[in-house]
C-alpha cells in the first residue's frame, strides 16, 4: 500500500467514529500520530514545505503533543500559485476565502480524495446537530452559488457542503439588473406553504440572512409558519455588530420570521482553509471540535497554549486535507478555550467560543517569530 492510500485509510477510520464520542487521551493520541504522518507525507511532496519544517526549532517527529507540532500561519495560504501537494492534473477544484476588504484571499486546492473527505466531514458534524434525515434545503442566496465551478468562493463552498442533506433545493434571493440582491418573497411563501409540516434545512451567511431575509420580512409584516426548520448560518458578525445587531437580537429575529424555536437557529464557525470542519454552537453556546480535528488557543505574545477560561489566537488542526498543507494553521481569529471535555450537552472533546477577528494583526511570539516570518519568504 502506498503512503497516500495508507493515510486515506487512517483518515477515513477517524471519520467513521462518532464525531464527539472519543475520550480526550484516545482522541489526542490518534490525531497526533496521524498528523505526524501527514507532515512527513507533505515534506516528501513539497520541497517548500520541507524547507519550512526544517526551519522549525523542534523536530516534529519527537513531539508528544499536538500543541508542539509546527504550524503554518494561515496567511501562507494566500500564496500564488496556491500551495499544493498534488500534481496540477489532480486538482479538481480551488476554493477561495471571502477575505477581508483590501486583503488577498486564501486559495486552497482540492483533489478528489480531499473533496470526498471534506463533504463527509461536514456531513457527520451537521448530522450530529440536526439529525440524519434528508430534507428540503432552502438557500438564502442566489442560484449562481449552486453551480459547480472549478474555482469556488466561501459562500458557494458553504452552500454546496450541505447538499448531501437535500431532497430538493430552493434559492430565495436573486440579483436584480443593477446587481442588488432581492428577496423573492413569492418563492419563499410557496416554500413555506409546501414545507410547513416537514423538517427543512435553511442556510445562509449571517449578514445575508439578516439584511436580505429577516429585515425585508419584518418590514412587510410577514411571518412564515415553518416550525421545523433548522437555520444554519456562518460568518458576517462584524458587519452585524456595526449595525448594533447582537447574537440574541439575530436569533430572536430569525426565529420570529420562521416561527421556529430559538434553539433551531445554529451559528457555526468555519473557514475555507479548514476544509471539511465546521464548529456549530451547542445549546450551551459552545463550539465543539470533532474527532478528526483539534483547536488550540495560543497566547498572542508567547504563542504558548492557554488554559481553559483564557483567550488567545485560534489554531485549527485537521487530518482531512492531503492536497494542500492545511493540517495545522494559526488563524487570525481570537477565541476563548472553554475546556477539553465535559460540556453539559454531552459532546466530548475540546470546546471553545469564537470571539472576533484580530484587526490587521501580525502574529508575535518568542522563539517561533522568526519561523513564522520565514514562511512568507519560503513560500514567496
């Protein structure tokens, strides 16, 4: 068996485990062993990545914790051409992050194997929160984001990542001739009438759900009788905060226009660079990490892992990608580590609260600062 086939078999074995069932030590040890193997594999596939690993202060092969493994700053994935561990002929799709205004987007390449694992990863996570039943899928976006294109943005990737739950799909937004998004109220009302007694999945970017669905319906005095919807949403909180829309206000607004309980409105954190892994809120407001991933919260000054209850920079780790080196990535987001086990919802594993993006931040730390700055030079 070749190295990649052996890796894929081990990754699939973790994907087949119930995502929040493993005891912390068993979960950590399985992830650590597999991440080390993936780092070795990446070094054999990319001279650039091997060069980066060789500049790390500690040999990752001797690491006995995930937190001590070398990580890439997420900005390294803004390289052009994108970082890749596969031949160009094996790339089936390129995903691009939404990015911050004025900043370059990340671009990650997928091959067939990584694409399959990405879809399965999202599916097993979401299934744990809303159940396995396939159902009608209402997309708070335009039909253009359902098209299977060689290069796909964050909105399209999030929308298409949930298609495995769909028995049928409807989009309720359209671009008018001036390029402004409009709510297709008649389409929405027909869906509400047709699906009022069935389980329905709704997805959209947080900001778009609020500005293009909730507010227009509130202005028109329309309330939908769809008590069995699960409304999933992600991204866009910064723009809503600028409008003084808190999370509680958002949830109340969404639940009131759909006529569903507030606990059926589920916020999740996800990023293109962390393909196949999303972190939904449980009923206690905690974001949970599945068995095939890990998060570490690091002190912004020292980059040392923080203790539960402390804040810091969020590092995401995942065993799913083998088409690009996205195994261990230090993000530009702030988070609070809540704990490593014991959430009252019953899900095992690390759980945290996502706070905010660090504005125009440069990661600073002691011994690893030079290594992170070298990443930009190594991948230039």
